[in-house]
């Protein structure tokens, strides 16, 4: 036996949440071929992992990398964190299936400009990602708002019956083409007026195709429990797994309610398949939303189309400079991007610790001054929350970033270190893993990530040029199985 790579003497954190153990791991033809205390056989490359930990490549379940995986396929923002798979198409916005005749509406503009949206069918997008061959694997949701935009002349209302029929047809085709599921962003003006019946009809279509439903709740502020109930009702109607995106207690009036939210979620999860994701920071980031403008929250402006010179300043500073109130200043800045310091650290910790919580960065790669979560999320979970504060053990932290995520998003063959699985792996120095991205200087790679393999190919090594770009487009498992069966039948003839 000649392995492609043998990683010797690693502390294996296998992604299941089970005990950490010492072993050699042998890679062959893109997969984990064997695991043993002392692996026999030759190898084209041997890595001495003494003193280092080996985990499944991290799965970023909540990203807005839709365009970035094509335009910047080396994906340094993610591969440098040990991320080997990204899920795109969150919060109701996706690169496909989209047909634009003008500038993208908020928040679709978070993904790119009008020229970036050149994928009218989901299959067009999947083919483009495959041609780009990014450094990471890509699984894609389709956005409820993106589909609304294809068929509605105005988005500040609910869809009519003919519009809804066309929207369902778009979703049906995307699911047939291999989308993982659908996301919604009901807090945004472009979807807020959609009725629960509209969303239920879409989710019922999703259920017939065997997809999953993720949602940016209708509100994350005072009415969050009612918004959660709406999500439970909607997913139950469609008989689909539900994932609540970036669960949080937003706004000072909401601080301290995390246990209440988690208890509500846990009760619902006794009869439904429900999970959530969270990023490890007490500040959020999105477009500048007038509904979130309050003197209780510091708001940092990251970009502004009409007033680009104001980027990099706090909203209250801009308002003072312009001698107007906060709302007036925000209106003058729109469209714009913002970081909101809107959460309590204890609530963030409670949600991160919750057993059903996965990790998602929610980073915005097109933002000129991005939230540090874009570069720092996964090392922060390991270094700050596991090692430094002891919020959870390392094996639990890794499980939240790998095995749990693969199971919830139905990514077979990934998320765990075991023979036969794809060799998506990250080797790291537990004592020295640290997120270096800050709010002041957010575009910095973490320390302590030593090597990353994607489908068995070395794809990251700090301070070295690594040619490996072996990411795959991850079609929904049933669709992938159908394609394989068709291929096998063709081979028989």
C-alpha cells in the first residue's frame, strides 16, 4: 500500500464529539483510507503531526460567499481558518436562480452588483462554481427573496397566486438541479411583507423535493418568540428540517433572553428536526437598516454609496457632523453597510454552548471593511471559547463545526474522520490557534492553522503558496445519487 499522504501521530478530534485519540491517518485518492495507531505502508508524503490536533475540515454553514467562490476561488478568507466547505445562499439571497433588469434590491446587493448575477438557473451557477474550482467545497441554498425578485415587480407585498406559482416552479427546478434547500430573510423589507401562507407554499414545495429550510427570522428583536413560532409552523407544514440562522437576542431590550429562546427551541425540537447556527461575536453586520437605528446601539458604517467618505465612522459621529438626528443621517447614507453592536456577550455564549448550535460566519466578502467574523470565526471558537474561556471542550467545539453541520445539511461522507470519508482535514496547534482579525483591522488570517486538505489535496499552509484547489460542488444527496445511478446505467450500455 502506497498512500498519497500519511499524517503521523496526530491528536485526532474526529468530529463526532467523542474522545480525542492519537493515531496515524492515511489518505488515498481524495479519501481517508485508513486510521491506525501505527499505520503500515509507504507514502508519497509524510506529515509529522506530533503535538498537533487533526480535525475534519470545518463546515461554514452560513455564508454569503455565493459570488466569491467564483471571483476569488483561492478563498483565503475561509481556507486560512480550516474551513473546507461553505454553504451559500443564506438569508433569502442567493446568486441563483436570479434574473435582474436593474440594480439588485437590498439585501441582494450584499452579494454583488447587477453584473455579478448572471445565473438565471441554478444549474448555471453550479456549472460556474465547478469551472472555477474553488479551494473549498460549495453547497448551495436558493433564496426566497431572490426567487421573489424574478417574478414580482415590487417586493413590498405578498405574492399573488400566479406569481407564487411561478416562484414555486423556480424552486422546483433548482431542487431538481441539486440545491440543498431554500433560505428566507423575512426581516428584510424585500421579504417582510410576504405572508406566512406564501412562505408555507414555498416550503411545501421544498418538502416534496426533500430539501431543508433555513430562515433569518422575521425579527430577532422583541418579537423573536413569535418569529420562532412562525418558523416552526412553516417547517412543520412542509415536513422539512428547520435551521434558524444566526440565532441571537438583538437589542438591549432583548438581552438576557437567550435561555428563554433556547428552551422554546428545545421544546419544538422534540417533535421536529430543528437546529440553529451562531457566530462567536456580540456584533452583527448587514446593510444599514432604519429599523435597527437606535441610540442604544453603536452602529459602524462600513460603506455608503451616496457618501463613501463617511465609511469607517460611527453613525452618531456622522449625525453630529451633519447636525441631524440618527435616522436622518442613516437615510442620507443609504444604501450602506453597517456593523451593529447589538448583543450581550453572555447571550452569545449561551447560544454557542447549546448542543444543537452549529457555527456559521455570516461574513460579507464584498464589504470593504468586513466584520472580523469573515476571517476569524472558526479559530475564535477553538482558541477563545474552547481553550481560553472553557465554554466547551475541544471535541464539542469541533463537532459543532463539522459532524453536526454535515448531518444537518445532509453532506454524506464529510464532517467526520473515518475511513471512506472525503479527506477534508485541518491540522492545527491548539495552544496557538488565535483569531487575529479585529473590528479595526478585520482582514487578517488566524494563527495556529498548520495545514488544510480538501478532498485529499493540500490546500493551505501558512506563509506558503499552495497550488491545491480541489473543491467540489456539493449537490443534494438524492440528486447526486440519481446522477450516479444514471451514469452507471449509461456505463452498462
